[in-house]
C-alpha cells in the first residue's frame, strides 16, 4: 500500500492530536487522516484556562482559526471507546485505520464523596468555574500544585475568599520537591490566600470538605486539583501495553505495530534519562508531534527531549527545565525571598534540572548546559552575578 492509499486515525483532538496532523501535512503526507475528538469543539489551548481566561482577559483559546486547509476529517464529539483489530470503536461507529496515533491526553483525578467537586481541565470547566468566582465567593482548591496555585492567583484577583488545602508539607512538593516548593508558600499569604499544609482531604461533601483526622471546611465552590491520569482506560481491553500511559519507545511506537502515542498520554522511553517518562507539559504536546510525523513518514528520529514547563502564579513566572529525579545536590542561586532566584539540581558535576523564578535567561542557559551534559562549577552556579553559562567547566 502506498502512503496515499492509507488512513491514519488520530484519537484525541487536543494540542498533540492537532500538531500531529499539522506536522504530517507539513511533511507532505498524502494519506487520509481522521481525528476523533471527545470534546465537541475544535482544538484549543489549555494553559490560558487557569491564567488569562480565568482572569477574564480572554474567552476563547482556539488553537487554529481554520482546519479545512489540513485536509483531514475532524470528528468532534466522538469518543474512542475500544481498540479492535485495525479499527477504533467509537460511540458513533467503527473507524478503520492503517495506523493509529493515540493522543487522548489526561483527565483529572477525583476524590471520594458525594459533594460537588469541580475540575479545571476543559474550556467548559473553566468558563463555568469563572462564572462561579464572583467577588466574595468562598473557594476551596484541593491541591497546591501548578493548577491549584494558578487558580488561587486568579480567584484572589477576582475578589474571592480562597483557601488552598494541601496534603503535603509544601506547595509543589510532588513536582519539584518540598524543599524548593516551600519557597513558594509565602506567596499565598501575600496574595491573601489561605494555605493549609499537611491537611489531607478525606472526602468532598455537600457544602465543604471532610478532612482526614476530623474537621470540616465549608466552601461554596470546591475545585479538586490533585493531578491527572493519562486518559487511556479505553485501551485496557486491547493488546497495547499500558504503563502509566501508553508505553512507547523512543520513536513513540507502542507495543502493537502501527500504533503510536504522543502528548500527555504517552509514557516514552527517554534515552537521555535512561528510563520511561511521561510529562504533562504543553511543550511536549507541541514538539513531540514533529518527531512522530517524521517517524510516520519513515524518517526515523528518536524523541529525546529535555522536558520544559512553565507556570504563572502570584505575579511570578516560574520555568522548569530538565529532570531532577537523578540529582544528588541542590544549589540555590539568588535569595529565594526575592523576585529573582533559581534552584539548580546537580548529578555529580552535571546540571540536570533548573527551576527559575523571574530569570528567563538562566532558564535558556541552563537548558543548554543540561542538553550538552557539560560539567559545571558549583560555586559559580551559586553566584547570581555570574551568568549561568559561565559555570561550565
Ligand atoms: C488549566 C491548565 C493549565 C495548564 N498550564 C500549563 C502551563 O502553564 N505550562 C505547561 O507546560 N502545561 C500546562 N498545562 C498542560 C498542557 O495543557 C497539556 O500538557 C497539554 O494540553 C497536553 O496536550 P494533549 O493533546 O496531550 O492532551 P489534552 O490537551 O488533554 O487533549 C486530549 C484530547 O483528547 C480527548 N480525548 C480523551 N479521551 C478520548 C477518547 N477516548 N476519544 C477521543 N478523544 C478523547 C480529550 O477530550 C482532549 O480533548 C495546563 C493544563 C491545564 C488543564
């Protein structure tokens, strides 16, 4: 079969799904493409949902004004329910494919209990939540992670009374470790947001939260922001290997021939870090499709990113690059109480991750040092007056 005779089905109409179609057409791929999108709208951007949209600055975050020029069949409002042999079963019928790209992203984790808990994943979630965040509304956010911090920022700005309840000892502990995350705790009080640390929520009840160990917190609006899971339950009856997402190799190929995965749902093999990784980063959903499209058109290229993420919270820009899990040393750069500082993680003499607050140049320079695996001088890394790139040995 020639490429022009084949059909690729892309399950998932988010950023990674759209970018896959764009990259395939950019490489001149001539075959048929069908996109299945569970949401009944064109692909849109999620990062602004907790930032500019929640603040009331924008109402629409659609990624691409027109889709027609891509020459693909977009089937919005159609959910993939099961993977059969050479076909996806959806809630509307059967969609045969020659090759399949899984880009179904991730969905929020819910907590137990009968009370109403909202989430912040889709634009519909965001618009409904924003409408409820009227001045004086009492909001509780469960989870002081990235989304929780951004939502608390926006809600406080809208005049709500905001409490953030976090089970760990510090904000962002799961993402960047308690020691670094703790540096962000004072920002909550500065913004008038109450932060309750070390408070696990047992269940969500009508009108509030039941806390583990007793206690009840009353709230009008409750948002659960305790993380997401890859949206891959629909593949459980298939032969596709799942391992915290769709297990794919460095070429983004799943365990079943002709099946690939990309974006938040893909747990890819990282040659750089020597283990499987799954990131929930916009940058990954933006860039990995270029590698995938090259592999779908036979120009085999490994996907080997240095992961990158940003967050805008409490008037600050945070950026993180790398992966600190293999680090054996943490070096502070600048005073964490100030407006500009960085946390730098080293493994031996190599920089493996950097978190910057208000230091975009450090982020760029750190990224290059991480990518090249250059040995650095720890004393120079710690000195904010020395450009980070000059810490290279
Ligand atoms: C509020 C918010 C703020 C964020 N802010 C940042 C940020 O500041 N920085 C950053 O780096 N990242 C941020 N992110 C993360 C970033 O948006 C994601 O990494 C990115 O959206 C992943 O893209 P994706 O296409 O893989 O998945 P998704 O965007 O989740 O898209 C997957 C799509 O597939 C659909 N789908 C799911 N199951 C099925 C099925 N069975 N059949 C058909 N369709 C299906 C879903 O409905 C969804 O539309 C944020 C995310 C959110 C929610």
